[in-house]
């Protein structure tokens, strides 16, 4: 269910979480402003860099991002299944390529009168190995 179609009651839950995060960000900023002063020899620019390195507050995520993080799991499961299927297909293609190479190597020797180029052409005509399909072509064949 898309975030836009959620009831206001459900959206309020995410908005409350945002307020809590903003409050924690405010306390972080208060801690930053109350840090003890640094050595007088450092410039204001250097002081600001050191303070920001100590505690860097992140921007609070939106209600939509919180919603997405909670409803992400089914898509991650689909992605892992799809990755496993893809790896199996790649292994099958590699195995078929290996058998093609074995057939090529087991062909009987040709007459001595032909050049190496001609021999290669004749062998490739007998058993021509196909190029492995791309991920896009695999996707298209399934859907």
C-alpha cells in the first residue's frame, strides 16, 4: 500500500517518530553549543570543524522514508531469490559453454593442406558456441 493512500491515523505514527528524532537532534545541538572553548590559538573556522567532527547531527528522515524502511522486507526477499536464480542460470550457461569447448577439441584433425585460418572456420561452423544472454534478455524471456 503506497504511503499516499495511508489513513491519517497511520501517518501520524510516522510523524510522531519524526518529532522524537528532531527532539534528539535539538539536544545534540545543545550539547555542541555547550562544549568547552578550545585553545585561543586556533581560528574560528578550525574550531567549527572540530566541533562538527565530534558530534555530527543527521537530518531526520521524513515520514515517507520511515514508512519505506518498515515495508522493505518483502522486496529484499524477492531480490535475494532473483539473485539466486540468476546465479544458477549463469552456472548452467558456463557448463554448456564447457561442453561446447569439449566438442570443439574432440573434432578429428583436418587435412594438412588447409591453412590454420580455414581449419578454424570449419571448426566454428561445426559447433558454433552461442554468446551468453545478457541479464536483460534473461529477464525478457521470463516475462
